[in-house]
C-alpha cells in the first residue's frame, strides 16, 4: 500500500491562483467555495474534470500558509485543505514536502531557505529567481 504524502502549500502573490488550483488537483474541491474563487478560470477547468480519476493521487495538500489568514481560510475551504498554520516554520514537522506556489521570485529565497536547510523537498514556482 502506498503512503499518502502530506504537502504544505505556501501561497498567495498578486494575480496568482496556484494555491487554489494545485491544492484542488490533489485534494478535489468544494464546488460552492471554489465558485467564489477570485480566479474564475480555475473553477471552469476544474469543473471539466472528474475527481478522483483526473486528479493526482498518493499525495494531498494537508496544510496551508499565506501571509493573510483570511486568504488561507478561503483557499482551504475551496481546495479541501484541512489545516491552516500560523507561520511557515510550523510546516517543518507537519508535511513531507512543500509547494511554494507564489510567482514573486523576490520572496522565494526567504520563504524556502529553512526548508532547504532542513532537507525538506520543495517545489518552487516560476520564476525560481530573478538573478544568479
């Protein structure tokens, strides 16, 4: 039997709906809560697929942190994320890997360095960095 990986998602940057969509692709989604997602295209393409057949298995987004707790709550409700953490470091002992779902590369280093130091796998959204 495969073990389910618990992923933490770090999200929210202006104009970026990845926390909604990535978590929903793993977890499925709440149709009512997703219908008020500020990125209607996400709701549209998610509704074109069937859960769980068209979604990623063997992992779930179990925890979320954003810099705005009300945003974390909305994303968690829409994308069925069971736990909201108060700060980034809470994720270190709660998840197997991190999805850094922000598009603002200027913040990627500060938000990823502790996970990297601890050897926690992390996927960093584009762009990875703006300079070497």
